[in-house]
C-alpha cells in the first residue's frame, strides 16, 4: 500500500484528499502546518508528499527545499492558490515535482498522484 503525506492547513481540503486517496487504497497522513509536516516528513516512509505553498509555521517551498537538501527524493506535488507562473521558478529550485493550482479537480490530482506513485 502506498503512503502519502498531506501537509495542508485547510481542513476541508485535507479531508477531501484523505477520503479520496483512501478510496484508491492509499494510506494518508495529515499535517495541518509546516512544523507538524516537517516532523512527520523527517520520520520518513512516504511514497509521495502533497503540500500547500502557504502554510502556518514553515511555507511549503521552504519545507521542500529543506528536505531536498537533506537528500529526500520523494515526489512532491505543490498545491497553490497563487499564480503558478509566479512560483514556478521557485518551485523548480525547491525541488517540487509538480504544481497544481487551487481550486483543483480531484480526478486531475489523482491522475498525477497515480502516475508519480507508479514512476517511483
């Protein structure tokens, strides 16, 4: 069974992701801020990370850059309500695998998740 870490401060989005991915047989852990996300991520064992760019504590881009510097190569999907062009360069520098704009279509997100899990 694949295991995904979702770092998302919006409880509605976090629940949607957890429920939807669980229906696909994917185990999901949730962190509601950057600090909790960092703690879970450092423990390891995740096949994929989905995180929001704007998080309380530590923002998603900084958290991703930290983990990449530590040698973590897990695929990362960044969720952003900001203009994707605005953050695209910073996202690539931070090691983000894919960006998805909010609001997003769950089937589109699931397609990306499935492809990244198969590739990994």
